C-alpha cells in the first residue's frame, strides 16, 4: 500500500535526521535540501538510497537533481508508489 504524503514526509524526516542530525521538525515540505537544510551531494545520495529502501521506490540518478525541496521528494515518492 502506498504511503500518504504525511507518512512520506515523516519517513524522510527520520532519514534526514539519521544522516545529518537535523531535528525532524526542521524537515518541512517547503525546505530546500541544499539551501535550507545544508545537505551536500554525498548526504543527498545517502538520503535517496535510504528513501528508495524505505518506500520501495526507484529514484534514478538523473531525477535526483530535480528534487530540490522536501516537497519535491515527497511528491516524487508518492507518484513512484502509485
């Protein structure tokens, strides 16, 4: 069963927290991974791999650059699960 957007956001927040020690409440839909959350490309790839595992989706490398905000990632994962 596909996760809701809220479940995806919560899961992503946990992954970001594990990778960066950022508080989960800082991971909001409108936050930019690079500008607001200060996530570098190496951490981003780890987050993507963890998200793929957690949500049973595939995020091709050429799509990662389009995931600029947390909301972008939530939307992508939701569509990939549909």
